[in-house]
C-alpha cells in the first residue's frame, strides 16, 4: 500500500525567519567590523606598533582573518 504525506521535513525549504536571521547576522558582522576598523584607524602608528600591528593589518583584523606570524 502506498503512503503519501504532505508534511515537509523540518528545516527543508524557504524560511522567512532564516532569511531574516541571516540578514541581521550579516548586518551585525558588518557593523562590528566597521567599529573595529574605525577604532584601529584612530590609533597612531606607535600605538599600533605597541599592539604588534601595522596599518596594513587593520582590514584583516576587522574581518577576523588576521593571523599573527611569530
């Protein structure tokens, strides 16, 4: 005997909630990177050097991809 169901598996398909949560997450990550970037740009070269950073490192620090080499 054949069994037909119309119920969708949990998590399958399009979800407005998932879309909205993803959008909010991306906006939040962008804003955090912006704040970090602006804060680091406000430091002098001497202060950045004290942190072990250069101006070239600021973008990667803001994006969370900075890897310190020893």
